[in-house]
C-alpha cells in the first residue's frame, strides 16, 4: 500500500479501514512474544509516537485519570469569553475544563493553561459529572456536562439510570476563582427521562439566540430560551452522511459557517461544517478522512504489523484569528488530555 496511508483494525467491529498516515497522532507500540498469535496477549513496550501538532497534557493528579478536556478563551480587556483568540496577544487567557476520575467516580475541574492549580467546579459523592464542554453566550462563560447517579444508582449500566445534560453559568472573580451562577437542564429528547441516556450535545450562539446541536447525523438543532426553559426545534436540511457521527466541540462561527470537530463511533475525529440556509441549517462540508486518529501498532514474532485504533474524544476548540489555526482539546483513551493544532 502507498506509504501515505495506513490500514487499521476497528476495535468496534474488527473491520479494516484506511486513513491518511499523517492523521495518526498518537501510537503505542506493542510486541507479541514468540509463540503468541493473539493481539490480546500483547504487552506494552512503552514506546510512543506523536505528531508534531499534538501535545499531551501532564496529569495534575498522578493518582487519577484526567481526560475529555474542553477549551475557551477569556479577553481580559473586555472581560468576555469567546471561542476565538490570538495566541500572541497577552490580553487573551486560555482555560480548560476536564473530567477527573478516581475509583470510577468523576468530578469536573477548570484550570488556566499557564496554571498548575486546577479548581474543582462539580463534585458530589453520589453524582457523576462527565464530558465538560465550555461555550460562550453573549460573552459569558457556560459549561455543559453529562451527569448521572444517585445514592441508590451507582452504575451507569443500571436499567433505571438516566444520563442527562445540563449546563451552568460561571463567573470569574477577581481572586481567580470561579463562582457558579444559574444551572439549566433543557427538556428535549430523552433528557431527564428515567432510564434514558443523552450525551454529546453542543451549544452555540446564532444571532442573539442560544442553539444546541443535538445530533450530527441526522442533523438536529433546537433553540433554547434561558428565561423560559423552552426548547424549539429548528428546520434542518438532511444530507446523506455515511458515518456514525456524534457531537464533539461546540461549533465556532467562521464567517457565515459553523465549524465543529466531531467523533464517529470508532472515536476518530472529523471536521464538519454547517450553515444557515434558506430552508434551515444544512451540513455543507465534512473531511474526507478523519483529521485525527489514534493507532496502536502491534508486531508479532515474524515481523508482521497490526494496527488498531484508540479513543480520541474532542470536547472543545478555539480559533486563532492571527494564525488561522484551530486549537482542539480532546481526551485520549479515557485517561489523558491532549491539545491538537490544526
């Protein structure tokens, strides 16, 4: 095969897929001992390969798993939040949120990129908070998240467990700490319905109103009123997309288009663009190949190579207007956070 491409085995259905080699951003290399032919018996050699545009973030707590990071910028001159910034402009500060898991219990944290002291923003002994996504609305900071659990429900696989979506407004105080404001739980789809699960909603601002990208395929968007808690479906033009895509980063408005980085059922990352047309919102572009994929390389005793994919989970992105570059925050294998520059 051409050296520009790599074939990997899907961990979902074991089917073979092909991607551009330059999209492989993180690899672990395994070696199969002699007389062992199954991939499940491979052991880790500790060798990692990373592309130049991927940066793995260090753990703040070495005893925890910290992953599924989101990102947003804060302009100190205007005291406003945005998904656009200028990396060389000192007026902009970049913050991250992430999920921290210890002993199968998840909390949410926030930290400035240049800081080593994260602040816990969501913790409860019985409620699990997951997959934070930072977004701006009218210049203010909001963080959406999934939450589930109670004193009696301790496993998300419990048939009576509900996974719901909520979001909370936060204020950055003069002392650098974040303070919770109003919390919202939109009533849409199966949100808050007992035994039902909702995930991967991404919120964005269009005009002066707040919208939610509820589903990527089929494209489903609703508007949300903060004052009335009313959700109103909006018209969407359906396009045929031969991929199982899920929500990822809150959409960024570039010109008259919205750019979001989504993941598929195999946890590869794609760039997707949609816009408002006469009939409604419409998907206009999607990357031919995933823009990022994690690969595990396994070698057997005869030198044969096998490639299997790993989990990349994008939750936030900001756009650098000076460099015409996206900074994408994502989780790696439900254990680490990483930044990807595109």
